[in-house]
C-alpha cells in the first residue's frame, strides 16, 4: 500500500482558475549575472543610479555578461540517492545544463581576456540568469526574500552566508568559433551547469533590466 508523506503541503488550488485569458510569458535569456562569493547586500532591490547594484558592478562584485548573448537552460538531471524503506525515490540536488553563445567581440581582442578570466575564476562566483520577461533567476530562498520585499516595500539585506545566485561550473571552456563558415563572423560558446534543489524561480526586481543592460 502506498503511504502519503506526513509534511504539510503548500500546493494550492490551480493558479489560473479565475484567469479567462490565454496568457503567455516570454522565455529565453540573453544575460547572466555573476555574484562574487562572500559579498553582502544592504538592499538587493536598490537599482537606482549610483545605487547598490551600480556600485557592485563598478567594483567587480557583480559581473554582467556581454550585451549580445544567448543563454539556454536545458532539461535538469536529478540523481537518485536510493530509496527509503517504503520504496520511494530520494532525490539529490538537480543540475541544470546550459549553453551560452555570444557574437560580441572587440578589435583589440580584449574579449579573449574576459573569457579567459571567466574560465579560470568561475568557481569564485554564483550565477543568476536574466530572462526575456525581465525576471532574474536567483537561489530559491533569495527569490522568496526578494518577492516579499517587493510585495511589502522594504529593503532586502543579504549576509555573506546568503549567496544570491546558484552554484555554477563550466564543463566546456569558452571557444571562439565560426558560425557559418571559416572567414565569416564567429561567436563565443561554452557550456556548464547550475545546481539547485528547487524549481528555478525568477524575481522581477524593478529597474534591474535597465541597470544591467546599460552596464553590459
């Protein structure tokens, strides 16, 4: 006989019950954001000019990917830790493979130095992903804090023990490759994965898209 779990469920009535419209949300992402490990935030919602986001992007605590890019998150893989005494699967943390490409390059080849440093230093950062609907994917507990701070306007402070982004690893180092044929335009490409124990969720921080795009 199957036995239900004993935890209190959080699942509610279907979210679109009273919605008569066939609403869609744009998918896809062009930017990723790197957060230096160990940084703190007085208010992660501060996107004003000369505010905390701008300050952190200026001092290298937050790094924004090149302006022209495509960040594709592929299907998650979740290993099993075995089964419990009732035969139910015990899931491990999930890994979300991604592929990133960018045709952004500069005549002085400084793009090569940027991707070289990215390849060397990636483990010193966590990562967030800015999607086409102006949402920023952050670690699950941070999204909860951010949404609460937006719903009831208040600052959202984060300690060094609260990384904003996901653990990230590169599985194939960045390379500059021809897109159509040798001698024509090329693009940077690399692959990796992010790690999360929850469904990826996004927070729409007011003013953040404009701040990030102006910095990219």
